[in-house]
């Protein structure tokens, strides 16, 4: 598949031009300019103060902070798909520099993560050693591409100087609570002060000072934004770790490894992201993000408006969450999630009189029935439990609740289609309106009451229905008591009216529920940030003082968490850090007045999302040892400004696969830091752009096994590998599919400028595109022509004509200014492919005109190319006699006089006779042309008020009018 390119690789023969642009020349030019840029610090973006302060003239410019989603330093290195986004941001950043901006563009590494740990488990190599070797390799691969990064600002999340601040942020989150009234996070000390002064009542009565230390810790744990809890978590014995909801697939298995995941009660750290649900949702409106990503975040947060309703049971009550309180009159039974804490309390010893056989599951007592059902439900994932098509299972718990709206006694069931983790873990079941309830009611012989008038002609007798009737455009019926009537109302009004009634009578209240859950923040791994938390002898968690950060990872013998039989739900995690006794058990003086004491360290580590939750901030002030980021510097690069009320990075480019996890977590941390006054930006990323994927053909043999793409030959539209016919399909690029092409190969064959051009020319940036090595040469030829338009290939000397712009022919000036105008707009709009097309057009025009290119044209051509192919542009700029780098030159501006469209003459006929001529744009629309023709004076005169039967328009050249 790889076609060698004679122009690029053939040795220079006697008759070949000695100064032609070849791969060898590109390699020499590129290496030389890369060294120059490094030595000169060409891409250093100055801060207004601090150790990176610099050129006040640059600092005074408008700024642009441009960022890529930073890479994980994988051992496989980069293939040509990886740098697509990096090249795009580099082109954009270079354009911004040339249009008067102080541009911050750099790249670090997201370097904690599982692959290095697994590699360590297999080989015994310390994860740090393999990770650093991988980073070194990637740094050199990336350097070869000529990316204009401010290298002074790069770091890896595994640097103790970096994770010191990740730990510091954890402490800020731990030491704060969310004030629902003020709608922001506040220091926990302010909550303590409220409890202490009595301004806020201590739950359960009593005073703060009367609480024991453990009671205080428990109480504050209910408020802290980072808190430990025994909540049920996703435990994956096969991996030996717990997982976040986001890491569990729709089939309830681990995203990585595809092992079963069980709900298990474990003490784990959580982040109270749910406190921010409203703000995370509302602030999306302000962001310049793809709609699809915003929608995914909205769905993930999942805001539902409805009501809480209390159903009394023996002096207690079951509270349900419903989005349809208007259907309350149709609630004929209730369901508790099997894990619901009230199940035990309400389950009597014996079946009450009149219990139907269908409800008991064949068990002698309710206690037995419930226990058996709970055991069965525990082995299923949430998704399995919720599956639409699944048979509805459940069991009566032997108790009845009172429907508050009509006093009816309704039976209470446990059933696994109700989840503990959503709403209140209990529902009122309305079989007429909810399909799951309908199926359950049919299976358990429960009444179905029609409370919404069907609009589809099925009638109001539910015994004849095949499904529930769900519609927001129907009228409520059968829904009144002495106090309130919903009959005849539409759903929206009925919801309002019943909510009023619920609130008036104290039976319930309007409420908002979110699908979003708190973020499980503990992992049973080695290769992550240690928690800056220690436990005292009573098990109370204490934060380390900031002076003890970074808390560095200890050395351990064995990097793997203990894994178990993947199907054994009863196992418990055992973390690698717990094996280093000397590290775990310590005597510390935490500076809290308690003096030195024995403590036990937290032995979980943070999830690998932690480091990427705030890295944009550290780029700003990477060496600051006193602060996370200096506020003035943060304000300068990220602060709110006109049109960006929340501030944030100006452009963030990365893959759409990070729609929810990373972007939601980073937004959350950003908001906490904002609330606590550490940053002025309440959003991390103002504009988000998702680049497409570079795809590649995958060739498979008869057994379906991928064969090396480079060894496949094409014959008459069929593909062969070693004589055997193989199939071809477009897929991902990667080592496992044996179709990876590395940037190193392409750079060796053509140079980095050609690779950059090719990747940018492949199509619009947000669209996925197939890689085609054979097509790369096209961009190489463009650079060869560009070179030839400026340099004499035989002498290597400049070959431009030193003339004034006024002496340049009009056609060339028009071609030049149109190119300038178009390229400028395209680069600003990140349409790099069309920008390249316009450069190509201008370059071809110059080749066609022949003769030495006029200097004013050549100079601007080089400037146009500079963001896209920076090395060759630097070289030509130097040849043109300039001593400064092209990087900070002004991007050319088009002279509007040359940009206006040429016109064409349009003939207007009436009944086939020419009556008028119009000068119009060649791209005029048929509609506009018709309007212009009918408005023309001569045409109006010729028609003499006659009506029109028909107008035939052939834009841009002809309009024929047929009068009535
Ligand atoms: C009565 C009702 C009648 C409902 C009706 C729906 C239709 P969303 O929109 O996703 O928020 N529900 C509440 N908590 C649940 C839980 N823990 N597990 C399973 N289902 C639960 O869904 C809210 C609706 O889902 C609630 O409104 C409740 O059923 C159900 F015609 O209440 B509804």
C-alpha cells in the first residue's frame, strides 16, 4: 500500500535541479527551524507577572488560550490519527499570533492510568519508568511536527509538583459544603460556625458543643463536597476495583475488560457533584460547544420536574418521586426498590388476609418472600433491571399504603424495575399511564384505572387495552375528590393543580429530581494520586495540612489490586497501597493542636480523571510553588470578559468521546474553585470543538484476521495479501488492526510540513476521514511548486521580481487578494481544508502566469502558508531577506477593491426579444435575478403594466419573461 515517492527519495542525479524541495531538504529545513524556535523561545507566551512574565507589548495584546485534550502517554506511540487535533490547534494558534494575539498553546501529559500499572504488573517495571519513557518518545514524535508549544508550561499529571495541587484541590473540596440558599460552595468552617452559634439547628436537636468528635465528623460528612460513604458502589471483582457509573457499560459490565459489575456496600470517597446539578445544566447555555455534546450533558444530568408524594403506612410513610402527580388518582399499587431501607420495617410476619396467590411468589411468609426476592435482585445490574422488554417480577411485602388523594388502601410490592439510586427509590404505580406499571399490573392482577382520556380511539376500558396510554396532549378524567378535581384539565394544568393541593394538605410538594449521581472518587489502584487524608484511632478522617503536600506515592512490591473470581460478588477490594505498612501507619502532627498522633493513611487512590479536572489552570502558572495559579494570571488568560460571562479557555479541541466524564468533572471542579474564590472563571472551556477521526482501511483474510495493511496489493479493484484475496473495510487505525501509519514514517518520506498540510486538507476538521498514504504526495507537490515560485531550483537563490505592487498585473492582484480574504476567513473559522485549497489556487495561478513572481505577491503567499506549513514558510521568509521569524509577522489583509466579484452580463428578454442587460454577480441566485430583472426600468416600461404569465430564469445569464 505504501507508494514510494520518487521525487522525495530518489538521490539527486546530475540533471535533477540541485535546489529542489525534496524530503531531504525538508528534513534539514525542519530540524534547523525547530532548533531555532527552541533556542529563541519563539512560542513562549508571556504572563503579566511571575516567572513567565515577558514582553509587555505582547501581554497588552488580546489573548488567546488554545488547548488540546492532553494525551495519555501510551507505549504504542503516536499514529497519524493522534496529531490531527494538535496540528489543527497549532495552525489556529499560529494564525492567532499573526493576527495580533498573545497566544498560549502548550501540551502536557495525562500520565496516571491503568496501562502503565498493568504493564508494571506484567513486567515489574515501575509505572513511572515506563510512563516517562513513553512520554519521552511522544515528545520527540510531536517535536518532529513543528508544533508551536510553549514548552516551559508543559508538565505531566504524575509530577509530584503537579499532583501536590490535585491533592490540594481535593482538600479544598473536602473542606467545603454547598450552601443551597447562597447556591455556592463555602468553607466548612462557616458551617461549623453556624452550628456552633445555633444559627443552624443541629439535626436531632442538641447543641454542637455537646456532640462527640465522631458525631461532629459524621454530621459534617453529610455536607462536605468530598465525603466518604458506605453507599452501594459498582464493585468489579474481576478488576479488583470499584468503578464510577460512567465506567460501567449499558449491560452492567466494566467498560474495560468486560467483567460483571455488582452493587456492593463499601466505604468510598465521593464528590458531591449533585449539588451543582442545576448550575452544570444552566451554564451550558453560555458555552460555545457542539449541541450534541450539550445534549449528552443535559441527558446525563437528567433534570425532571415533578412532585414528592407521601403515602402513609401504619404511622410511617413512603415518599415517592413522580413526574406525573396528575395521575395520582390512577395509582393502584406501590413499589419499593428491593434495597429500600423501609422494606424490612413494613414487612409483617404473616400474609394479611386476602393476599392473592399471585403476589406471594409461592412463599409461606412475606419475610421469606422478600428475602428471596432481594437475593435475586442483587445479582442484576441496573440496566438489566430496567430493560423494557423484560418480564416484570416482584413480590408483595404484605403491607398496604394509603393513597392520599382518595384514601384507598394500595398494596406495596418490591420489584427490581424500581431502582434505589433514582428519585426516592419508591414509586406510586399508575398502570394506565406507565408501560412498566401496566405490564406489572397485568402480571399481578392489579387494578388499572383509566385517568387520562385516550386520544387514539382505544376507549376508556383498560381491560381491553394492550398497553398503557401515555400522552401529554390528553385530558384527565376520573380524578376528583371532595377538595380537588382534575377532570377535563390538560396534563400541565393538572400537574399544577394537584401540586398545589399536595402542598396545601401537606401530602407532598413540587420537586425537581436529577439523574446525576455523586461521583465515586476512590479507586483500588496503585498508579494514581494518593488521598491527602489520614484516619485516627477512632476512624475519623483528617485532612493533611497543605504543608505536607505533595503526599508522594510510596514504593510497593506489587502494583496490582487483588482481583477475584469475576462472578464472586461477596469479595472486597484490597488496595496495593495497603501493603506498605510503613507508609500506611504513621505518627504525624497535623498542626491542629492535638500534637503528634498515630494515624492510618487512606490507601485508595484518586481516579484517573482527577488530573485532567484542572490542568488548564496549571498551564497558566506551572511553576508557582505557593499557589495553584496566581489570581492575576488566571484572570488574564481565563477570566470572564465580554460575551464570556464565565470565562474559560478560548478553544478546546478533542474527541467527542469525552462528552460527559472529563468535561463534566472538569466543569464541576472549576465551579468549586470559583465559589471558593481561587479562580475567576466558573467554566473551564468556553469553546469546544470535536475533531473527527482519522480512519484507516482494515484488511482481513478468510479467517477474519487483520493482515498488515502495508503488505496488501490492489489488483482490478480487489485486494490481495500474499496471493490470498482479502476484504477491505474502513475502521479505526491502530496496532491491533495492523493498519497504523506513524507520523515518523510520513515525515521521513515527505517532511512534517507535507504531513501537516495533508492532515488539514483531508476534509472539514469535525468530520472523520480515511487515511490514504498515496494521496499525501499531492501536498508535497504543492510545497514543491511553492518553493519553485520563490526560489531558483538550480541556484538556490531567490527568484522573485523586485517590483512594486502597482506594477503587478490585475489578474494576479485579484487572485492574491481573493486568496488572502478567503484564507483569513477560513483560518478564523477553522476551515483548514478550504484554506489550503485557496493557497493552492493562488500558487497554481502564479505557476501558470510564469516568470518570476512579484515580491509583494511572493511575500504574502509565504505569510498565508506560514500557519499551515511553518518550516518552509520560515525558510522562504528568510530567503526573502527578513531576519525575524515569520511567526510573529502580521497576517496579510486583503484590499477590498480586488475582492469584489467580477460581474457577468445577464440578458433580459420579453417574449424572446432582448429588452435589457444587467450586470450581476456570477453566483447570483435565481430568485434575486428574477427580482432584479422585473425591477429594471426598461423591463417595467416594456411590459407597460401587463401582467406576467411566466418567468424563465437561467442564472446568471438569461431571464425570459412571458407576459399574460
Ligand atoms: C407515576 C407515573 C405515571 C410516572 C405515569 C410516569 C408515568 P423520569 O422522567 O426519568 O424522571 N420512577 C420514579 N422513581 C423511580 C425509580 N427509582 N425507579 C424506577 N422508576 C422510577 O422518570 C420519573 C418517573 O419514573 C416517575 O413518574 C416514576 O413513575 C418513575 F403515567 O410516577 B412516574
